[in-house]
């Protein structure tokens, strides 16, 4: 399976909605898949992740394979790794990974 890469940036304590598109010629439908997103300090960091797992919602079926994760980013400003995996028993594989830059903000909360 090809793995998508996405560099993301957000503000600390921001509610985010990230949408991902799966592009793999061998996959024609993701309906019913269980997908989870985690945020870690590095790809090799031991579990548990800093944030997650967050369930991803499937929002597009064939021919466009799209899913979405929404949650609040509650980690300190810095650089992290985002990973999305299919988590169905017997079908665990990575669908996306990339860097996450969390920026400090002068928030009111």
C-alpha cells in the first residue's frame, strides 16, 4: 500500500478538522474501514502516543477515498509526527504519515 505524506500546522489548543485522501491504485473502496490517527513525539516513540488514537470518519467512497479526523490539539508547541492507520483485525497498515508543527498562540482560553 502506498502511504500518503502530509505536513500539517496548527495552533496549540486548536480544534482541528483534517481531511485526508487515500490514493492507492490497489484500493477501490474504504467503506467500513476502521481508521485511527495518533500524534507522537517521533515515529519511533514507544506507545502510548501523546494524543489519540482518534477515530477517523469515512466521508467519501469510490472513486474518491476520503476520510476525516477532528479533535483538539492539546500538546505543547513543537514538532511532532502524525500517523493514520487502518486498524481492522488482520488489515493493520499505515495510510498516512507526516510532520505536525504546533504553533504557540496568544489564546484567550
